[in-house]
């Protein structure tokens, strides 16, 4: 048992080194990368589809889709109009920096402004593995329940922005938004939050404007 902790630490620090290399590749290409994490079915691919459809023409987008076994989500992203690369993790419950490195090798990075990475649906493992993206973004969704920040604190603590999807279901589900947001505030004070519905499209503009703003700021910081 004594051997166990150092091994885990070595794996994580090796991952962090590769994540840093990925970040350098993003920055050299003036490409902005975001890592979308969520539980299974929260709406990661739905949000990616909306983002592609609404921002194509303003930004050049690519998608890297992490999935345990299928290419369903990458196919959806491609059908929405983006270049999409599939990573099958072969059973792993998260993406890591070396997997993303392999996907980046398949893309002509300088030709894109924004890379959306869809992580494997899971609220635990993805939080431990940095990928090198500029932002880690969590999508929560109403049917998951309002207690998730309390039950999965590491994930909520580590993210840079929060999307709350499926607000169209609020009238049908016991979800106490104040209780949920109190939990988030304790873990991640002032976290920027976007309550949206991918079903109705409501409140998506706030998310899209913020994302465009992040890309623009990153581009200007790289060209200075
Ligand atoms: N009511 C409602 N349903 C939604 C909304 N967004 C997504 N869905 C539905 O939720 C289901 C899962 O959506 P996906 O976008 O595939 O979720 P995901 O997080 O990519 O799922 P995995 O990749 O399997 O983890 C689909 O049936 C969507 O149509 C929403 O805002 N409201
Ligand atoms: Mg998906």
C-alpha cells in the first residue's frame, strides 16, 4: 500500500507536463480550447451542436469527442458542421492529456479559433486530469438533482464556468435552485454560471457571447 500514492502522483504529474505541452500548442496556433465535463446525458453534445450551429460563420470550430466506445457524438458534431475527431477511451472513464495530444495531431490547429473538447460523461474522474485547455467547464442539468455540488465537490471546485442545462424541466422536477447555487458558491465563489435550455434554446445567447468574448481576448493576448 505504501507504494500506491507515489505512483498515482507520478501519473498525474506526467499528465500535467503533457497538458502544458498541449497548452503551448493551443497558444502557438492562437486556438482557444475548452474542456466540457458533465455527468452522462447532461447535454454536452447538445450544447456543442448549438454552439457549432450558432457560431459557424463567426468562428472556425473543431471538436474532439471523448467516448468510451462509440463515435455517436463525433458524428453529431460533424453533422452540425464542425471538423470532429473521435477519441475512444477503450473503457477509461476520462480523457487525459496524452489522448488529447493524439487528437490534436489530427487537426490543422492554426486553422481553428475554438476547440470544444467533450469529456467522457462522469463527475469524478475527468476532474483529476488536466488536458491543457484554457477553461474547464461543467454542465450540470436539472434532472440530476440539486444536491450534486455537495456530492461531487472536487468537480465543482475545479471548474472555470458552469452551465446549468435543461431549465425547461424546472416546472416538472423538484430542483431547489437556491440550494444548488449555495452549494456551488461555497465551493467556487463567484463562479460564472449560465442557466440554459438546449431544448428550447432559451438563454443560450449569454453562453455564446461569453464564449466569443473568451476567444477574442485570447487571440488578442497571443498577438500582442
Ligand atoms: N428537456 C431537455 N432535454 C435535453 C436538453 N439538452 C439535452 N437534452 C436531452 O438530453 C439527452 C442527452 O443529451 P446529450 O447532449 O446527448 O448529452 P451528453 O452529455 O452529451 O451525453 P453523453 O455523451 O452520453 O454523456 C438527449 O435526449 C437530449 O435531447 C434540454 O435542455 N432540455
Ligand atoms: Mg455526448
